[in-house]
């Protein structure tokens, strides 16, 4: 998106939320102030937004910031991100900008002590079908290398593995198969945690999301019901922990290792392919048993 200094600009960041018509409440505005133009960011949403701002045209322009400019705009905050003005006041000046953005803070660091309950209801038992260290069929990107897949029947309740704030809740999709055209069409819930990392829960059934964007959830809270929407070979839950990172032209996400716990007192373990895990939080935790999945 490009705008000139003369007209000012407003950028609305679309949010892939429960309803496509509801944009995430973030925007840029410019105003004439102090003999120049001030670019201000408005984030009226529930999570921080990482922004990269680039000058694509600069004629007789000076600025109080170094471009490209990277900034994190906290939730429910507005702030001045840059002031631009004529380098030679008696001459004409103009500029154009381009921006990219991501939900969450690129400055976030995963808390190494963070623990995650298994994302299904107490008393239920499921097998981890894909995890780090095992046979990998689809988790080959920076954002999915530490992810897990858990095979579970469609309609299985999925709960939050860790508390946080829901910032994406998509339930409109109905198709699912191994087709690259459906790569971005998985129903999902995304939760921002206290340390700035993101919990990703994918492949919910059509209309199978039980939370709304902006909602605070605790560990164990119902998020929705498993399904097979998007790029999927069958009903399962894809779960990962990611954080936003800077890239050459904007932002991406990388996955972080997961430490699960079961029981009280807790037993901690790293997910592995073939683990048979029961969600038990009423008695002492025990190590998951292993199932040989090589013939499956």
C-alpha cells in the first residue's frame, strides 16, 4: 500500500477472524504537525502488532527515525512512529510508504519454563501421530518444525494448553483434503500468551470454534471441536507454539519446543511420535506409554 505525503494515509490490517468482515482494529494515520507529517499508529485490539514501515519514495525528505522502521504497537495504544519533514524547507518534498505487519511482538522470547497441558479434555486418551524426532510428513517449515499432530475423531473437544488472549478464531471453512489450494483454509484458534508466544490450534470442524477474538482464556478452556479442514488427510489437531521474528521483507514465525505436563504433581515430557497420552490432572502424573506407528 502506498500513499503520498500530500494526502496522508490510513492502513487497515485485515484480521482473519471469526467473521471476514470484521477487520482487526489497527490503522496508520498521518497528520500535519510541527511543520511536517507525523505518522501515528492506532492499535485498538487485544494483542500487540509488529510493523515494518519502508520509504519507497523520498524526495527532499528528512525524518526523525531510521528507515526501514520496525516497531511494536502495544494493544489498545496509539503512538507516534515517525515524523517526516522537508530537508530543505524552501523546496517541495514528497514521500511514499509501504508497510507489512504481524500479530504479536517480534521482540517476544519463549519462556523456557513454560509448561503446556495437553489440549484435550480430562480423561481422554490420544496418540501423538507426528512430532519432532519422528517421521515428518508436513512439518517442514520454520513455523511448524516443533509442531505436533494428534489424531482424533471429528467433533472432539479441544482445550487451551496455556492461558492467553484469543486473537484469531476462524470457523468458516468446510473443505479438507491434501490439496495445496486449501493450505490457508484451515479453521483455527490462535492464542497470545504472556511471554508473547502464540498457541496455534488448527483444523477445527466447520462452525466448530467456541471462542471469540479478544476473549481471555485459561488453560483447559474449551476452544472448539476438532475436524479436518484445510490441508489435511483426516481428522486431527495440529498444535504448535510460535513467535514472531523479523525477516528481510517483513515478519515470519518460528516454532518453539513444547513441554507438556500431565498429573498433579505434574510429570513433564517432550512430545514424541507414538506417545499415548491421557489427560489426567487429578492424580500424580505418569510417563506416556509408546506405540509403534511404523506400520501405519
